[in-house]
């Protein structure tokens, strides 16, 4: 921090003397009566008002933590959007989420369309750009200090929520406009670096998918391998077993997702398993695990990040016959597009759309084509190299994100001052 005489104590903590503290509502554009407003009441926008095209409705699923998420798309008619004109939001404006997780996260509206309609849990903020830098306000809303303050004023037992009346009074530290602009400019360069890394990771993942499609089906083969692939039953490779714990918390509790095996505490930010987990299944390095109800979605993996762990008794656990298969090869083979199709045809929809009943006997009797072990090892090494490159990029991405958070904490509180021309 700079000279202590240049700082003062406020409700938000210590900030530079030439900074102000204002309510977030005061950053709104006074020329637009709806520049700080919430979405429609639930009764004003029901599922019956949705349409295949028209004005896009922005849902909670679209509000990422600092980024707009474009995956989820629903629409309503132009007339309905006109009827709810006070809840329209436009490109370049900020949308804030009333609901966790995390609470009060915000993103900037993209210019894919001329206008959008907010859902009931969105808050529109159109910044008065004559007095405030929009990007500075955006970064401040997504800062840890603002978010922690929002959490303190939130309510709800199962899921935190904050209303417009509470949010509008939350305070932010405000430097002079030139300093706001400089801080936003610095942080935006980090966002560009993050975006570039994310795009590079996406390209690497697509490259690997293409390699898997070609190498795991024999469409493309390495020089020196000409033997025909042999037909084997899946049951010749996978042998179900059930080794159970006798004590509570004997090993780390694991969960299986489409992205792999992770600690349950990491998936849910807490342990959700029974307080008494004696009788859970033990999983050791090299074992396969999946949920028979979610296998059709590709939720399976081989344990390789830990030597041992435990999973819910609802999971199926298997030992793999490594005299027939290479571990790198079979890990990708079991997650391949062809195998996902096999899991689907052996799964029947039950009471839930997501959860399906697996015909395990039918699955294990399925015949698959495998190359000889040496060719598997060659393929597995190639795909494993791709995984390592992707993992290194992901680690770099997390490092850059962490560095940006630290920089935000210092710049948005004035602990580090920036020079303005």
C-alpha cells in the first residue's frame, strides 16, 4: 500500500482519500427510467409465453460469473417483449443475478441480438457512462468484496437470493473516472488472455475428439500395424466386483461426472454422502466406476488420480483385464462416441428423463473390436499426450484466473494505484 496518510477508513474498509463510496444504484443512467430494474413477475412470463423464435429470454443459466453463457436459448414473441418493455435489456448493459450460485454474479450483454427480455431473477443495470466507466462497475460487482456484501444481505435457506431493494443499496468504492477507466483497461487485458486460453483449450479438445474418432475406430492407423482388429466381449475386459468398507470415513469419498472422478466435496462444495459411509464401495487405482442410471450420458471413468477412494453403493465398480487392454487406450475407448451409443441402446428411460435403467448383462455381452496390445499402447500414448497438453493449458488458465482475482482485489480497493495520463 502507498503512504497511509493518503487513505481513509470507510464502511467498505480502507480506501484512498480521493475515492468516494456510493450505492450501486447511483451508477444508473438517469435518462432511462428502467436503467436499474428487475425482471418480470413469474406470473407475467410463463412457459406458455415461450416461442421458437422472437426475442430471446435471458435465464439464470445465461448469467455466468463474469461471462455470458450462450448455451441456453429460449424465446418469446415480440409482442410479449413489448408488453414487458420495462424488463427489456440491451447489448452492452450489465445483468446481475438475484440468485446463487454465486449470488449477484454479473455479465455484460452481448450484441447477438438488438434486445433481450430478462427472466424474473435478473436485474438490469444501464450505467451512466458520462460519470462512470461501465467496465469498472462490472468488475466491481464481480469482486469478492461486493459479492460478500451481497451474501450478507441475501436470504433463503436452500438457495441464497437478493432482491432489487437490497441490492440497490450495496456500496462500492469509486475512484475518479480516469482511474476507473485505467483499472478497467488493465483488467480487460487479463480477460483477453483468459479468453485466448479458453479458446485454445477448446481447439485442443476438438483435436483430441477427432483423433479419438479416427484412431479408436481404426479409420486411421499408425505405420507398421496391419493386423486385423479382433472381436471381444465387453465382459471379457470388465469384471464387476464389490469390495466394501467396514469403517466410517475409511477413505476419500469420490463422485463420478462426465468430466471424470473427483472428490465429492469438490463437486458439491461439501460432503453430501451419509454421515455413516461404512459399507461404501472401495475403488482402487485402475478400477472402472459408473452409475448405471447415468452411464448413457458418459458418466464413467477409471480411477487414476488417487490410489484409493470410496463411492456410493449405488455405483457399479469393475476390475479391468489389463492383459487384454492398455490403460490409456481403454480409458478413452470407453468414453468414445461409439461406446456412448452402445450405452444408450442398453439403457431404457425410467421414471426420470435423465436417469435410465441399464441392462448390464446386455452391455457386457456386447462385442467390440480391439487392436493388438502394441497398437493400443501406441494409440493410448498419442491420446495421453493430448490430455497432458490440455491439462497444462487448464492449469495455466487457473493460474491466470487466480492472478486476476488478486489483481482485482488490489486495484478495486486502491491498495495498488494506477497512473493516469
